[in-house]
C-alpha cells in the first residue's frame, strides 16, 4: 500500500469514528468570563516588593545573626 | 494608533474588540482539536488570557488571527497532554454502509481508542489534516513548525494509528 493510499484509508477510518466538527461557534458570548479572568489576575511583583526583598537579603548578608531571630518570629 | 498597536500597548478596550472579533474563530479552531464544547470554551478563555499576558511580544505589523490560532493550538495540545479526553461523541452524519450497527459501533470504538492513545501533537496534526481537512500550510502555521515537518507528523500519526488498529484486529 502506498503512502497516499494509507493516508486515505486512515482518514476514512478516522472520519467514520470522529466526524468533522460542524458547530464552530461558542454557545454564548465569552467576553464576560474573559473580563472576570482579567479582573482576578494576580497582582504583579512591583518595584516596591523587589526593593524590599533586596533590602532584606542585604541585611541578612551583613548581619547573619538576624537569621535565627527572623526564623523565630516566622 | 490602530487597534493592534493599542492592544499591544495594553489597552483593554482594544483587547475587547479583538476578543469579540476573533472569539468565534479561536473557539472553532479549538473545538475541532478537543471535540468538546465546554472544554473549548474554557480553552478559548485560556488562549485569550495567554494572548493578553504576552501582548508585548505581539508584532502589530502582522495579522492577529494566525498568532491567536498558534496560541490556541498550544493551549489545546497542553490540555490534550494533561487530561484524558472527554469528547462529545456524535453519530456520523451519513448512514453506515454496513448493515450491522453493533459491528460499526465497535469498529468506531476501536478507532477512537487507538486515536486517543496517540501523543497529543500527533493527534492534533492528524485531526486537523485528515478529519477537518484543513490546508497543510494553515496547520503548519498553527503548530509552529515547517510544512515538511507537518506532513511528516501526519505520516507518523497515520503509521502509529495503523499499527495500533492492526494490533486490535482492525484491518484495511
């Protein structure tokens, strides 16, 4: 059996089990759900959070004795 | 500033216009791949979410539709990889040529099981090319691979499917 014949055969078999999908429109307008998703997006990690994290790391690097105290309070 | 430039700049109104303009096309593409309307709706939202998040990567000088279709295809393949298929199985539109409906149903079941066992990226290529009969260049663009790689992928899917069907006792 040639490649093309094999492809035709499998295409026929597939279409008999899984007919082409003809209902190609969503049942409802999806924008309200999209808008909800947009409104619930997680807050971005902004410059303030980045600066705070950098300050904490610097403090821990210069004053390692702070580590047990911070761990105790966590 | 045109619509695509406003979208790339983060304008939500421009995004809404693009969403309303393309949601049908994106949904239609996804439902062909996942064959379940509820899942296709979820994945349409997921696709546009990815589009919105990656809007800065969008080249406003290029058409929006093919870019959206590529992201939709990625989302659909991710879904097919992650979950067992929940397909809405519909009876064929044409009457079966074989008079024995039970035998026909069993045969269709074998074909469906063999198909579902294929890797998701082979399934996607095969369903678009062989069932939905989409043009190969369109499939290649959606999969983000070359035309020859697309044809190769379809051939690999056909070979794998034939081998599985033969093991199940389903001949030509």
